[in-house]
DNA sequence: TTCATACTTCGATCGTAACCGAAGCATTCC
DNA sequence: GGAATGCTTCGGTTACGATCGAAGTATGAA
C-alpha cells in the first residue's frame, strides 16, 4: 500500500525505554555483553536477550561471539549519528528524563559520557584542543595533529599505545546539555582516566557527575583556556 | 534515574504506523487538515485526533485554527530533517514498506513526493539546475540565482508569484531511493504541475509513480542533461 | 565428568495503547 | 433559528508486546 522507507519500524525499535537505554549505552563505541546491557537497561537477562535480537534484526546493532560472551556494538557509525541526532532533537523539545535537582548543575558542568568527559568541561576541553591545533576537525571527523602528539604525551598520554586499539582514537560526541561536541574515543577515555589518576577529579557515587577538587579544577581550567 | 534526552519518547511517537504516515504526509511542508491526515494514515477521524494531540504534545507538529478547519504542520524544519534522516537510515537498512513488483522501477524513476518530483528524475533535475547555476546550493539551503529567474520563466514559471507564498520557494528534500537531494518547495511543486499541464507526464492512478509520455521524456531529458 | 557461567528459547501473564462507535462542542451555511 | 461540517472527548474492546520464570543450549573451568 504505502511506499517508502519504514520509519515506524526504527521508531518502534528506539521507542522502547529498555532498548533506548541499551543504544545510549552503546554510543560510547565500546562493545558490551548482554549482561552489561541488561543492567544498563534495567531489565532481566531474558528480556534483554529478546530486545537485543530485535535490535539486531532491525540492523541497529551487531554481535560478535567471543568465548562464552557475546559482545554487542552499534552496527555502524550511521546508527550512532542517528541516535545522537535524536538526542539533540529530544533535548530541543525539552524531553529530558532527569528530575531537576541539586545535582543537576554538577551534571551540566562535568559528567561521564560512558567513559569520557562530557558537559561544559568536556566541550571546553575539545574546543581548547582544536583552538591550539592539538586536534584538527575536518568537518565531521577528529584527528590528532603531528604537533599535538607532543603536547598530549606531556600530559602523560601515550598516543601510540592508544592507536593500537581497534576502537577509534578520536571521536566527536554530541553533548545533549551543551548542544555541541566533546571528545570521545580512546583518547577521550584516556584523558578522563588521566585526570582521575592525578587526583584532579573523581566520579560521583550517586550519579554520572564528575567532581573536581579545587586544585584539579584550577589546573584543568589553566590547561584548557577558552 | 537515567539522565539525558528521552529518545524513547520521540521514538514511540514516530514508531506508530499511523503517526509515521501522518508525519511523512507533512514533510512536503503543506498544512493539512485532520481529515486529510486521517485518510493519509488510514484510520478514522477519532483515532487520528488522538494521534495528532500526542504528536502536538511531543512538539512534533503544530496546529493553526482557521474557520472550522484545523491545519496541521510540522512544528519546524528540525522535525522535517529528523524524519528525512530517519527515512534515509531506514532505507539503508532495507526497511521498505512496498512490496517489490512491476511498478517498483517506475517509482524509482519518477514519483510524487507529496507535491513535487522525486526519484531519479527529481534528483537529475536538481543536479542539472545546480550545474547550470539556475539554483545555487550554499551548504544546506537552496536559492534561485539572478540569472536563473530568466531560465525558469522561459519554462513558464512565474517566480514572483511563487515567492509571495509563505511556504519556502526552494527546499531540498532527501530522496530515499537515490539517497540524494531533489527539489521541493513551491518551485518544485510548480515545476511538476508545469510538466503535467504540458502533457509531458501524468500521475499513475494506483501509486505515486509519475508516468512520462515518450515525447515528454525526450523533452525532459534534453532540458535537464546530466 | 561435573559444575559454573553466559545466553537463548519457551510459555504465560499483564499492561498499555491503538482503535472505533457514539456523543459532545464549535463553526459556518442557509 | 436549524442543519451540516469539522473535530474532540468518552467509553469499552481488543491486540500486541514487554516482562520474567523456567527450561534448554553452548562454552569454559575444575
């Protein structure tokens, strides 16, 4: 009867809260097991299994067997782009899931986006890298410049080791609170880890907020000027 | 519990076939009444009314009362962009709604996209306009050039009259079969109308296909070379 | 071999939302 | 005024899918 692409089908796939949680858990780019995804979605393993097979049938995710684990990832970059654009759109309509509260400002300031830094500070860091030509952004993709490698290793980041990983080194990730991009990928992960190892910041126990110490905040801000 | 934008909510809104049909009917940019949308969705007026209020609550559509009619439109351009990107994505996963059949090639060749020409011929026309600098495309948006106005009026298109309309003159619309843009807006509508008035083409009665006569096809192809 | 872990499949329950008939407003036409 | 049109609201039915317990399969460890 009707012609054209079936947007209702992918709408339905994304429309279930459990599946939406799984997909958002996967936009970090890391492969996750069924058990981890069940936990992220807040459902039992059986239910998660059913959701995962639906997402796979729909072409949104892919799985890779490894021993007795099954690692799930987004099928390709297009899925991540779609999810991110939907997040931006949802945010623009005021469809947020969090209840406004005292911890909200902290979340907007700095929080974990799966494994890397997001929020105001995350955006600021990427902006600063681009302004100082440590990272160059040719349209969509991000790349560490030749000169940038030295600056990063001065911070204690071993680029060569990170590049060996199959997960992309740099990735831009749309920030729903700032509506701008921040740095994801293994470099984004390594940087956040670096800050925590130096004692500049630690993860909040109750939420995804990243809490900076006074000294850590001072160093971070001077390291990444606007 | 969870933070971030609620993509599940807009997923659910788009995920219902009736609502998806309504939204796709609206991407042409024209305002439609509840009755027209009910017909497009294939449901009764009561059901349509319920869907429309949900879409409005979700910020996807807007309504305007006019006499005893209510005209519905997409809330803004961002909604159109989202729907189009979802259509492109759905097509890339092979989620099409039409049953493959004899009329399928005809649809890919030329069809109506609400009120303008889409498919291979639609893409070809826009490409040709851009190549000959009748229309210029600065990134996302389309604009008729100074020199282009003469060429269009030679075809029998009165640009001044079209520009008076509140609906945008030029609009690019992503083609799900070609995965490239074609020309929408009042100009796109006027051109298709023009072809049909000249007897070059007519709409198929069973589907959205546009059927060219042998002579019309010859003229069209020579008018819009690749 | 036996046990443990990781996950899928089956089966049954349950809640929600899509659906339409009927009735209720609002606006316009005669 | 009354009738017709356009749409919304209400109420009740129905169907689909999300959920989880229990059982089944596969891989790895002891």
